[in-house]
C-alpha cells in the first residue's frame, strides 16, 4: 500500500510537470494548444538522439531537448497561433492538425517502431517492500524544482509578473505598457521548455513512439479541465488526483483501465461543472 | 435564394451526378476503388460539417459515432447472424443514441471545451472496446470477415456514390431552408438566436441527430465494404484528422466543400503513394491544410468560388462576342 502511495506521488510529480506548460498557455493566451503533446514527444526524441545516437553526455541531451522544445514552441506561436489568435476554436483545430503533422514527421525520421530509452538515472529504490525506480524519483524532484522555480518566476520577477498581468486582464496589461504578444511568446517558449523537459522523463517512464503524445496531452487536458482556468497550484493538485487515480487503478483493478477514469473525469467535470472544480483563478 | 440561382445549383448537382455515374466506364478498377474511399470520406466529412461547420460546435469525436455504427452492425451480423437489412438500421439507431450522448454536453458547454469532451468520448471508446467484453468486440484485433453488401468494385462504387449523393442532395435541400440559416446563426451568435424566439435546443438537436444519422449510415456501410473493424483503425486521432482535414480543406459550412475535400485528399493520397507509402502522407495532408486554413479558413470551396467570380464575367463577355 505504501508502495502504491509512493509510486502515485512520483507519477503525480511527473504529471504536474507534464501539465503545467499546457496550463500556462491556456492561462495567458486563453487558447488550448493541442500540439503540446508534441513538445513532450520532441523532448523525448531529441534527448534520445543526443544521448543514445550521438553519444553526448546527459546534460547535453537535456539541453538539446529543451532547446528544441523552446524553438518549436516559439515557431508554433509565431507561424500558426498568432495568425489565428482571436479565435480559440481555430487554434484548437490547427494545433491538432499540427500535432498529427509532427507525428508523421517523427515517423518519417525515426520509423514507426517503438524505441526504449535508457533511464536518466539507473537503479531502483528499495526499502521494506517499497520499490520505485530512481528515474521516477528524480523526475519527481526535477518536477518539483521546475514548478517551484516557475512559481517564483511568475510571482516575483518583473517579467513573470508581466506574464501574470496578461493572464489576468489583457487590456489592463496593455494599458500598463505590457506587450501581450511578447508575453505570449515568452509563455510559449517556457511551455515548450517545460514540455520537452517533462518529455525526457515521460519517455524514460514509458517508451518512445510516434503516438506517445496523445497520452500526456490527455493528462494535460484533464488537469486544465478539472483544475479550472490555468492556475499553477490548481494544476498541481489535479495532477496528483490523476496520478493517484491511475496508480490505484493499475494496482487494484487493471492496468488497461488506467486511462479510462481520466477520460470519464474529463467528461463528467465538463458536463457537471464547466468551469472546473477549482473555479477561476490566475496562474 | 433567387429561383434562377436555385436552378443553376440544381443543374450543377445533376451534372455532377451524371458525370460520376459515367466514371466507371472509363476509369480503371484501381481508380474506382479509390473513388469508393473518397465517397465514404465525403459522407464522414459531411456528417462532421453538419455539427461543426454549421453550428460551430467542433466535434473531435466523430470517429466515436462512426465506430458505434460499425461495431453495432459488425457485432450483430457476426455473433447473432443478423441480416444486413436488420443490422444496418439498428446500427444507425445506435448511432443516434451516441449522438444524443454528444448532445448532452453541448447543452452546457461550447467552443474549445465541447471539442475536448468529444475527444474524450473517442479515447474512452478506444480503451473500452479493448478491455470490456473482448470476446464480443474482438478486443484489440477487432472483428474481420464481415458480410459484404455487394461484391465487386463497380457495384460498390455505385452504392457508395448513390448513398453519398443522396445524403449530399438531402442536406443541400435542408440547408436551403430557414433551418439552415438558423443553424448558421447559432455559429455566429447563439444568444441572438434565442433572443429571436427560436429554440436553439431543437435546432441543435436536429443538427446533432442529422449528423449522427449520416455518420451511422456511412459507418455501417463502410464496415461492410471493408469487411473488418478494429479499435485502432476507428477510434484514432489519425482518422479524426482525415475527416477534419477533408472538411476544412474543402470548405466547412458548405455541402460541396467536404465532398471536394474528400476527393482532393483521396486523389492526393493516390498520387503520393509511390513516394510516401505509410503514415508520412499525413505530413503532406496536414501541411497543405494548415496553409490553406491559415490563409483562407473557408477552404478550397471559397477559393474556387472567388476564382469563378473573377472568371465568370470574362467568360460571359467571351460568349457574348
């Protein structure tokens, strides 16, 4: 039982990191980026390329993954989203199409077969019937550090507060001399970086394949939907609800039903409480 | 719509129908088979467009509706040995129930969130068909060796084309009425429609029902054409992607658009086959659609319409001379 709890905690940490980039874009730009799963996939594949194909050190792998995440986030925003910005539905459709395009690109380059990734940290933590891979524990720690850093950045730096201002009131921010487009661009870059970072750990947790973006995207969607409009703390809470729900389902019912409850949660919450369980709050 | 314009459109429909009837006379069997897929894709794209293109409720779950129809008729014919004239209507009925499931969230939410619910419906169905009662649904591998309605490429072509044509024609007649205008008004401003004293509830119910029925007809016939069904082939983002792309590329909110898009995509696929054999073709599909979508959200239909408007006066002058 303790084992399940600890595994749930570790997985939830990873999910929080997976979801927070998606939440940020929604909070600041009021659009859903369905290509977000691609940042996660890209992170995994780039790390794999750097470390397992080119033989770079792990730090290099992370740098490579995060840089490509940022680049792709910025490109998505400038090329696609900026042109459709006033229309969230158009952005939703376009980013879904973009996600499938990127999936085909990955298939074209890396072939459709699954690839297994070496864990970032080897070994398994064992203590009195508790066993969790160090990899997942490190993922959790990295996730907590990244989230804490993000929260501090948003709350206490000028730039972060400007981003927060746009998420609260776009017009008000403009009046105060903030350029919302620049803040949006920064958000997409941060989101790409966080997605790619989460993607490295997610890929080591599962494996690399061209359709791996769907699962994390659904988790991110569930977190935003259930947590209400993009608050970082709300996302953190909901990531834990979903993480524990999945771990318990795997441990107590059946591993195949893992995703089912997440989906039911999305449907039920949206139908019963369209504004999310935790209501409206800012970043 | 003025009477003369009505007659001109009617003439276009008849010419299109007549031309497509003649196609098997000169096309190869391979081409006819390609066209069958185009017809089915056109049915699915039209079904998507009734909800999403007209009322603005974006459905990311159309494979869910098509899948319900497909699985119902597949299970009925496979396990209960039901004849097709029983199983197909039942499948359409089941799809209407599925459409009603879609309708419930649409009463409360719209826009981006509605699309997410329908997406969740699709993914839920994908996971459930594999886990629950795999003996009946065939689990991950699905069911194969299903009955076919008729054999041969040409008869199947005529069947798929007539069904597609009949659906398109009926939809065209419907959207020409005031119901069509009211549905388009919902997309623009739902509150305004309510304020006019119209029941958006009934209008949406009508749109969802029609869409589900069309998806049901298409899904049931499609499954009996290809003879097999599997969760990954149906409840898949790639399938959703193909439907979306066909409707958007052709031009959503029109009848001819989704048909145009479906034909365009299927032919593109055929010409790309020697260069890109597998899933890579989605790269080309998606890239083309994104470019068209960003530049002209109303698709090829609108581009062609404008081109025609530019050429028509010149042509008329040419004839007059």
